[in-house]
C-alpha cells in the first residue's frame, strides 16, 4: 500500500553521540547536565518576559500595588534562581580545573 520510508534513522545513535546508555544515576546526570543549563536560560527568559509584562500591565491600575509587588517578587526569585544555576555551572568549572575531572561531559 505505502512504500517503505527510506529516511528512517536510529534515534539513539543519532542523539547519543554513540555513547552507551547510562545505567547509573551519575551517568544519567552527566548526560542531562549540559541541557539543564540551557533549559534554565530559556525558562529564565520566559519568566522575565511574562512577569515583566505583568508588572507593566498593573503599573497604572488601582489594584496594581499588590500585583506589582507579586510581579517584582517573582522577577527577583527568577533572577536568584538563574544566578544559582549559573554559579553552580561555574563552581563545576572551577572544580574541573582544580581536579582535572570533566564533570560536564565525562567519558562514560
């Protein structure tokens, strides 16, 4: 009925860089860690846009005092969370330089 699709690829081989499937918690964390930093940046950007627009919207309203306080608090906590993730990355970089062990992309 339908001809076979010739563009099929092995997803694991395509996206795992040829490494073995992680069988330990450490291996899984090592696989996920570089992507967590990127995801934190994306979430931070979305939070800044969302709560920034919320603060601007409530700036001129009569009920805006409480809502602006909530938006400012959310912005503050999102900045603190992002700084925490970035500082954890740099602490890992310092530990890697001192010990010589690659924590971000180890050879599993």
